[in-house]
C-alpha cells in the first residue's frame, strides 16, 4: 500500500470503533510486511521507545517513527492495576502527520490501534512460522489483547477451534465470540497447534510440557519483570522477536531464560529467511515497536 498524505483532507479524529473499522486485518498484515521491508532497506527512522515509570505500577510509552511521507508519535500509558478499579489498562493516542509539511492528518485511538496492530503482527508471524494452518488454538488472557487476538484468529483462521483461559473467571468475550472456555488445569488436555499468551503475569502461565513442539506467541509481557512463558520452554525453542532492539530491553520472557542476545526477527522472516524445520518449539516474542504503529496509521489514513 502506498500513502500520499498530501492528497488527503484535513485532520480527522477517530475514536475506538472508528479506528477499528479503519484497520482491517488483511491490509494491516500487508502493510506490516511492507514496513519490515522498508526498515530493512534503511528507509525508516524509528528510535527506541521511551519508557517512563508512573505511579500505581504504570508506565508511559513515547513512540515516534518516521517514513518519507508519514510520521507518527504514539503516547500511551499502561496501568495493569486499573483492571481492579474498573478502568481501562491502556490509554493513549497516535498522531499521524505529513512528514514533508508537518500537517496533522489524523488522531487515532491508541488502545484500539495498539491492540489491532499487535494482533496483526501475531498473524503475520503465524503466517511464516506455523507448520500448518492452526486447528487447535489456546489463548491465555482475559483482557483487550486476548479479545482482539481471538477476533483476528476468527477472521483469518476460521477453521480453528479456539480455547480461552482467563485469569480467575471466564472472560465475557468468550460467549460473545462463541469460543471455548478452558480452565487452567485443562491446559494439558489437548495438543495445541498455536498458543498465544496475552497477560501481564510475572509468573509463567503455561504448565510444564504445554506448548512443546507448537508455535507459542508471547504478547503480554512487555517489561523485564514480566514473565508469561516457562524459561525451560524458551531455552529449548527456536526464538523470533518482533523487534530485536526492544526485546533486549523489555522481553522478560527471554531474560528469565537467559537469552539476552538479539534473536531472529519478524523482519528476517518477511525478507525470506525460513525457520529451520527441526521439530523444536517455535516461539515468537512480541514487545511492540513504533514501526507497527506507523504501518497501522498508514492503513487508517489511506482509508
């Protein structure tokens, strides 16, 4: 997809539902792959995101990214303790502007854009890493990321049977979307093709042996003190990350397993480096990057 912001009308403000409608899964995946290619060619400026601590275990994320035509800045706060207060965990916005004139083009809902581009990154990784089209899927988590990943999977992989494991209760979206609830003690009931962990847990959420030989995606742990995946599972796996620079600073799952060096990346996969088919578990660790926000903003501005 090519975007020429100078041809577009003035500033548009998109709330959550409007942002979601502007970001269809197939176009998001296509633009994410394009951004990987542009980054590989050195055509993007994307500095590491700033992470500032806030009160109540919160953080403020400041994430800019610039291409020749479009520049974005995302300002997002994450407060994991908000769930107990009945408040959203994530709040923020993404500002998109014309790189050549500075003209503001759109303000997009930050939580919605973040959720959808993260799920689309997962879908793109699954496209390259899954040994077969996933038939039996486990999603661990009950929040926005888990919900959005289930929506994405239902859209792109309608053949899959999706089981969802919440933290303490069955997430409300399980019944809304018609997927199967799964208690934690039943994780070993099935051989999974794909497991997606989307929590803010500080202890592993998978039981010993669960995920062996499957494709496992870690989405929720975005700080070094957060861990979703068992270290022993990570140590014995092939590992890819969405952003090698960010993963070195923020991928708690990899740090807990003693993996501090850059791993293979989503960009490597898009540029044609296939996974080695040696039977090992494949892990994709996602920590986020402003490149993915840029891709989403391109899709939204174009539409």
